[in-house]
C-alpha cells in the first residue's frame, strides 16, 4: 500500500491530517464562542478567529491536495472575512454610541426634573 511513496511523504500526510483535525476542533470552539459568547466583543473576536482558522484550513488543504488554486480562494476569503469583521465592528460601535447617547439623555432629563 505504501510502497510507492516515501517515508517523508507519509510523515507529511499524517502531519497535515493532524493539523486539519486541530483546525477543525478550533473551528468548532469558535462556533461555540460565537453562539454562547458572554458579550458582543467576544463574539466579534470569535468571528475574526473563525475566519482566520478557515483561511489556515484552506491553505493546509491546498498543500494536502497539491492544488494551487485553493490558495487563491484562501486569499479571496481573507479579503471577504476582513471586510465582514470591519462592517460588524462598525455596526457594534454605532450601536454602542446610540445606547450611550440614550443613557445620557435619560440622565439629563432626570437631573432637569
């Protein structure tokens, strides 16, 4: 079965399989943190980490399958993931500003009465 590949190729095969397993576990833990995160910034950080983990998984899969086009897909995914995190950050900061402004208005109304 393994007579046609060298020992180094077999070690590389098992190493990449192990790395993909670890990255899969990391993706699962990130999903759990996204769902159960205690606060919104923690969830936002988990979304960013999930994107980075998927990019690493695509890069390892590219080496594993010896397909160069997967690296291009990983780069495109990195750009989309970055933009998604920036947009989510802007939405979160805008919501915090609105909530902060609403709290200040209530305090001013209470002090004026």
